[in-house]
């Protein structure tokens, strides 16, 4: 019973760091301690590995399970939930399972502890690939402990110097040394303080505001709610007119992914462009909508000025089952889960070239998942990221998406124009924002 409670404590400490990062980010530095205690006093068994994984997955992936439960087809969502939970639990238990087999005949406590530390590093190395069964491009970078630290960007200043895997090793090593400090020799606490230096450097550095983006605005747009095209168009126009009256100095407006979920490039929807020409005036509108191709449909980013489409960018990395089907998952059951009453998008191999804005600033568009599935960009790049986070009723997950964007901005030294239905902000290379509006499901 005591071992089960310690396993529950370890899994919960790690999972809650992602769910409540503003208050529990520090638990990433101690989540291994209960497992270290078990490794010293007894042995971790195979069923312990499965128990830890099942408890962690239930908490850390809860938002995804809720999406399936709320939006999935009633006939198939129970099976989908069961399959996904069992699969992720199996995948997330591999690191502890490997540790169990390696230390099966090892009696040395020191070797067991070091093996557990190495196995934990393996866990975070393989976690991004958990969803690759749905497509090789589908990555899970959300459950990186460094993302939790983005709740306080100063903690991540060293990410501009050291690669992420180095800082992750430091985080796990701090777990190891804190346990040794409490269990063996308190004098080792000095080593903990030394290892903590990279995470404290940012508090002693003056972060200057980079760039003047005062002309960029993020109106609060309610999510699409099964309206007709004209109803949705009028809703967007009303938002733009109110925003233009309140902030007349804003010349660039950014709206989320699928703000207008219709084929904007077709003659049937030309009326919306004409309405934009009247309501937006000289303002540039950057927004998500759909684009009709010859024999396919694209999830698209639009640059619109004076009612004219200046630039388009098609989404290249779609979310399998939610937005499209892949070869393996193209059966009728997968299609019925989310795509039964929706149009299926077609991913394009190449989304388009960047465009210039803000006095020759080159912007690279990214649409939701393709930003989160990618990992790195050249320094000094500027991204405009439009996101549809209306899928998630769990408030913590849109926040986690924002923290991942902050971590990406700091580690890659890039500027991000981030716009979703719940979070709208500009993130500079320090992870800070000159104008941030954070709305948590208030609409």
C-alpha cells in the first residue's frame, strides 16, 4: 500500500506540473524522489511501472480524452478512448519496464538509482513520439518539463545558451541530488544550488522590449458555433468595427485558425471580402479560413487587405482523425469518429513562402498543429501562429499550448504572433509580451 501511494505521488507530481504550471512548476524537480525511495528500500516491479504510467496518463492526457468524449461520434468514442488510454499507458510505461528488467538481478542501491535516473531521461526522449502511430509528423512536445518553466520565462533564460536536452538532464539530476541530500548527506545541497544556477540567471538579467508592435491588434472573436456563412461573416465584421472604434491606431488585425470556416476563395463567399473592405478599411487582416482547390479542401491562412486576398498559406501538417485520415487510419470507424459530418482537409506538401510585413519584417505563418509538431526554427525568425483551441474545454490545455509557444520563442530566439480563441499575444525572444490578452473561456 505504501509503495502504491509513493507511485501515485510521483505520477501526480509530474502530471500536475503541466496542469497547474503557474503554481506547481517546481514539482518537476522532485517527482522522481518517491521512485528513488522505492528503489532504495525495495524493488520496482512490472505492475508498478504500469500503475505509474496509468496514473500519469490519466492526468496528463485528460484534456485529450475529454475532447474525444465531447466531440467524438457516440458510437465509437468509448472504443477510441479505451484504445488511446491503453496504448499511451503501454507506451509511457516502457521506461520503467526497461528499468525493471535491467535491475532485476542488481542488488546495489547506487546502480539502481543511477539506472532509474537514466531511464527517466529515456522517458522524456521517447514521449514526443507517442502519437507517431497516427503519422510520423505527429509529435507530442507538450510534456517536456521545461515547458512548465515557461510560466515564469526568466527560469528559461539559460535555454538561449544550452540545448533543451542539457537542461532536461539538469532537471533530472536535481531530482537525484535532492534525494541524496535528504536521504544521505545534507552537505550535497550545495550541489543542488550549483545545478540550479542556470534556472536563476534570468532573474538577474534586464530583459529589454524587442520591437515595436503597437500597431498589431488581437480582437476577441467568439468561436464558431454552427452559424451560416453570412451569420459568421456578420459576427466577424461586428467584432472588427467595435475593435476599430476602440483602437483606431491598430493597422494589423490577427484572428484565429478557422475564424471563417468556409471556402473564402470561392465566388460564393466573395460577399465576406466585400464586407471586410468596408469594415476593415486600411487595416490588414490576418486570419484562418478554408480554401477550395481543384479537387480538395485546405485549412488556410489568409492575408487580406482592402477586401483583396494578398497571400495564402495552406496547412501542411494536419491532425490525423480530427482533420484528415491517413493510410493506416482511413477506415470507416476512424472517419466516423470526427469526420462523419465534417469536410476532410488535404495536407499540402508545401504551404508557401513567408511574407513581408511591419517594415520588411519577414513572417512565417503556421497553423495550429504544424507549429506544435515542429521543434526548431532559425534564430531571429518571426512567426504568426493562428490556433483553434476551442476543442479543449479543459482550461489548462490552452494554457499549456501558450507555454509551449513561450518556450519555443525563448529557446529558438524568435518572435511569435500567437492568436487563438483563448490566448492572444505577441511573444518576444525573452518570452515576454508588450500586449497580452488572456481570456479563459469567458465567451
